[in-house]
C-alpha cells in the first residue's frame, strides 16, 4: 500500500508539473528554460491540499511566531513573524540530483501518460557538465534516459547531428542514448576527440565519465574528415587523459590497408605531462659500426621535482654506449639537468689490421638558479667535459635530443669540436652595500692535443666606487672634491694543466700554480669647462706570483733554456692620467628642397689623454739572447704566470683618438611620413662609427709611437652589416720581420705604416613576406606553448636541435629566405724560435637558405667555403615535403669528413613521434 501511495504521489506531482509547463508554452509561444526555484514557489500556494499528518517536519498551528519580548497584542502590526514553508515532499530515489535546463527552437510535446518530453528543432539540453544538442531529443522522466538523433532533408543531406559534450570529450553521432543519472550512454556512428587522437567508431559505449568502449573504431592524429592515415581496430578502450588500449590494430593510408602490418595489440598514451615508460629505439646503419639500435631506454618520473632518462645504443660490430640523463627542478628556486655518457667503441673486427678499441666518457651539467629565490645570490653551472677521444667516435650525424630523451644521436659539429669549456659560478652581492663576490671554477680542453686546463678556484671581489668626501645629505651638485671616488678590484686564481691520456695526480700538482692581483682606481669627475670634459685618474696595481721563470741562451742547443723557481713573489705598478673629451657637430643642408638627400649630419668626438707610469718592473726583466743571429730581447721573469707581467720601461704617453658618426636626412615615400621629423623626412645611418686611436710615449728611448687602431661599422640599407678593424704599425721592419726604430714615412715616403692584423665581416639576410600573417602568429604562439614549463637548458637544447635539423622545422608560410656572411682575418705571429714572423690568414663565406618549389615542397642548403684552401669543408642540403599530418625530410651531406644520407617520414603529432620511419647512412673519412 505504501508503494502504491508513493507511486500515486509521484505521478500526481509529475502530471501537475507538465500542466504548468503546458501553460507556460502556450503563453510564451516556445519552450523556455525551467526555473526550479520559481516552480517550487508556485507549488507553495497549494500546500494546504496535502494532509498534515504526512508532513515529516512539525510546524506551529498558526503561521506566526510571537516574539518573547513583544508586549503587544497578537494582531498588532508590530508583531514580527517568520513564514514557515509548509510544503515538504519526499524525493524519489531514482530522481536526478540537479536541474535540467533545455530549450527547443521549433516545438515541444509533452506525453503525460508516458512521462516523456519531445523537443524538436535546434534543441539544447544542459545537466551539470553535460551539454546535448541535436535536431530531435526525447526525454523519459521515469528512466532519466534521453535519446537524440540526426536529421536528414528530402535529398538525404544531413541537416544536423547529435552532439554531446562532457568534460573535455565532444561526441558527434548519428544517434545516441544517454542516462543523466548513471552518466552511461550508447552512440552510433560517432566522432569524438581524446587528446591528440581523432576517433570514429560504429558503436561507442560510455560507462562513466572517464571510460569509453568503441566497436569497429578508427583513430588518427589527422583532423580531416577523411584522414590521410589511421589505425583501425575492432575493439578499443579509451581512458580519458591516460591511454587508449586496442586489440589487433592495423594501419591504413588513404583508406588503403597496409598489409601485412598488423600489431597484436596497441597502447597509445594520452596522459598529459610527465609519466614513466619505455622509450623505443631507432634503427640505423653505419659503415664503421654496422647495424644498430639507438635510443633504447626508459624514462622514470621520481617525483614532481626529479626524473631520469636512461638510454642505450647497441651496434652489431660490438660497440655500445650508455647514457644517463637526470633532470631536476624546484619552481621559483632552481632547475638543471645532467647527462653522463660512457661508450665502448670497436672499429672493425678483432684480427684486422685496422681494428681499434676505445673507452671514453662525456659529462654535461647545466644548473640555473631563479633570480628571485635569493636576491643578491646566484649559482649557475655549465659543464662540458670528458675524454678527448669521445667525440672522435660518434657514430651518427644527428644532434643530441635530450629534450625528447634521446641520448644516442649526435651532431656532426659536435664531432668537429676541438675545444670544450666549463664554468661553475657562485655570485653574491650585498644589497645596500657596494660589495660583490664571485667564485668560479673553469675548465677548457683541446681534443686535438688532449691538454686540459683547470682554473680552480677563480675568486673575484669588487668594491664599487665610493665617495668618502661626499656628505650623506648633499644639497645640489656639491663641491668638486665631493666627486672623488675610490674603488677596489681583487682576484685570485689557481690553475693547472695536464694531458688526459696520461693523467696522474702528481702531474697535476707539479703544474699547479696560483696568483693574485689587486687594483685600486681613484677617479675625480671635474666640472665641465665649456664643452670639454676633464677626468683625472690614478691607479695602483699589485700582483702576486707563485713562481719565477729564468731563461738563458744555450750555445750548444742553439735555443733558449727555461727553469722554474717556486715561491712567493710580488710586483706592483702605478699609473696616472688626465683625459679630455668633447663632441662637435656639423650639418650640410642641401639647397634643393626637392632633392632626395636633404641634409648630412656629422658628429665627431675627439679625445686626448696624458698619462704617466714609472718603471717599477725593471728589476725582473732580463735582456736575453733570443736567436742565433744574436738578437736580444727583454724577457720578464713573470711570463707564463697566472696574471702575466707588467709592461717594461717608464712611460709618459699622450693618447689620442677620434670617433665619427655620419647620418643623412632623406625624403621619404609620398605615402608615408616620419613621426620623428613630421615633414616627410627620415634619418638614415650612413656610418654607425669609424675612427682611430693611438698613443705617443714621450719617455721611451725608442719606438715612441704606438700602433694605430682603425675601426669602422655600418648597416647599409638596414640589411647589410659591415664591421672592419685593423692595426697599423708605423715602423719599418728588417729582413727577418722585426721592427726597427724608423718611421714608415721617413725618406719622403707616403705611407702610414704596415698593417699587422685586421678583420672584416659582412653579413646580410633576406626573406619574402609571410603568406598568412595569422598563421605566423599561430606558429609563434605554438612555439611559445611548446617551450613553456621547460628549463633554460632544455630550451637551448631544443633551439640547437632546430638549428641543426632545418628540414624538420621548415616554415612553408615563408616562400624563400637566404642568409649570407663573409669573414676575413689575418695577423702576423712571432715564430716559436723567435726567428721571424708568419702571417696567418683565413677567409670564408657562410651561406644558408631555402625556397619553396611548390606550396608543399621546400629545398634548402647550408655550408661555408674556405678561400684559403678553395674547398667547401661543410655542406648539407635538404628537401622537405609537407603532407598535412605527416612530413618527409631528406638530408644529404655529399662531401667532407662526414658524408651522410638520411630520409625520414614522421607524423607531426608529438604523441606519435616514435613512429618515425628513418633510413640513415653515414660515411667517415678517417
């Protein structure tokens, strides 16, 4: 009997609700959102029709509650009362726990008997995080089941499909059934997206908010309605934001199955962020190492701050390599990464004449500290060290991709790297005080000579300029003596050298030496006299040494012998100077107002200084014979020390120099005006700077005039960058190349001297306009998103990978681009036996660029040409094919120490990056 009463009660309420909705539809002309609160208030007025005995909440017999402190009558207007809602209904267990909002553009039909609601037109139903849109929807109140289906016109064209959105899953289907209460559903002919996967299935069963089962499904990363490629499986299980698991899965291209490529099962990760898992290898073939699997490994997430990548490379000729790459990060404090690689190399086979075996290691470490973590304190590290033979036996021609976990592929430039360097630095600045300290450990090594140099420690302590005579509360500009400033710069360094192939601890101790230097500068900024600025200065320097070098000429061996004496030694130097500087301006205005060039402006900044330095280093300079001709040179006993030796002799010099700047005012195009000039003119830089510097020593007994330093820099047409410099020696030389005390312009000769060294560099770049500016902004934003949450070292690694693998990152939005540069340098260097000078000359041209053959094909090349050898030491070219969701790249290095050929076809999706089809052949010229 109770069940019957409960059922009668539910039917009564539902019938009454439908009646109210019918009245609302008649009044408004269309279905509106149902407001549950308004509905409840409306029913309150009928509370008296429900028997009081069934009310589970007791209430007073009257509708008012008399306040205890109220002294007035019950009927008084001052009585304060509280209205009690006397309507209380038991909620059925099978009812939904949240309101449903819905609307329909066409019409709505209520079936009171069957307790069903029919919506037609552009319907929209919302319940919690579920949003359903479809041409037709049927809602069953008894089962909480909603059914939706597509609609066709008379010609069979689809007018609309059922679209269900819940959380991050959007499902578009021909028809669907969904239970609001249980959150379960069934769809037919459905399209939906999970992470980067675009999916289609004949039947999809949703068992909860996170799990979906699909029957006869297809999934791909191509976003076209007819994808270029796809994976097909009969049964698929999707776990939102985690993975997709399939039974037997096959691959198809353009709806054509690739047989017999069928995998017994598939697991496709969709989890966002870092997660542990195995790393698949890459197959390769090299001439020196044979068949190989590179990059086989495992990635392990220890916690939010720490993870480790382990990779191994194995080759058929017996070589192998192991890489261990942990990374760590603490947000707003520090981050870093380390990579340790150990390789065992076998070249050829045992018993062969050219068989070789080598064991080597390599270590990299990068650490960065957030500047906001500890204001005034910074710790950083950049370590690149290892066996000198390590880079000589790298097997492939690609770049290390530590950002993707790959540790088995390396770059051709890394194999050519002859110099390695490292730095570990700690810096501290005292906030509010003029002190700062830095402690560094530096390393550099030459892979050709196997010589390793270590600087440990390298300590620097500085005191910024302080003004001891300046009052704390100075008013105005102050007196001239208030600007007397004193500073301090001190440093200490220890260094040692050894050969890594024959390293012993004793050798490192024997070659260790240390040194220190102190510098106290005193400056005074005097008031400007007219247009001339006068700046006097004084400096005291002192250096400490741990050894002395004694050199003598050996008549038997015909060379200079050297010996070292350990101990504590010191030397000091004093210098003082006064400098004068000013600026002069000149403008040449054209008389023709219609001329292209309206004016030329020249800015000239001459400067002159007078300095004096006493000869405090005479005691440790020795006049020693240097060659078999009997030539003698002044050699310091502190040569080869950590900080070197002070200059020899007394000096009373006059320094001079002049810097120039040249620009023009030109008439701009008629359709543009210069905001700066406001009269249709714009400024164009002709020469950014050019000038000359030198000095003359009044107290020297010979060679009083120093060399002249000339320089020039300019940017022509905002495209061509030019930088040039040269040193000119004003003295003549003898037959062996040594200077003689005679000017080059003596004997009525017209000459400023001979050029001893110089350099010239020219660079330019050109590229076409972007075809689609919106696409460029989208690519820039995508690149920013990809680099977000990465460490500075990881970003640098990815940028380096982009630079060295241009075929994988071509921009089809730019039809063509080209970069050109040329560099020239030469210098005269004294021979090691002091018998003369040799001229070292280098000249090369670098180039790189690409252009689009079609909208989908791009060709590019890069390399450089050595004018000294008339050869191209490095050249590579690439061809790239854009295939929407895939990309193909071909890289060729036809000649050089490394010759290689590589073809790769790979999907663009990061989820399928390991599905790369790659063929590489590398040849090395030993």
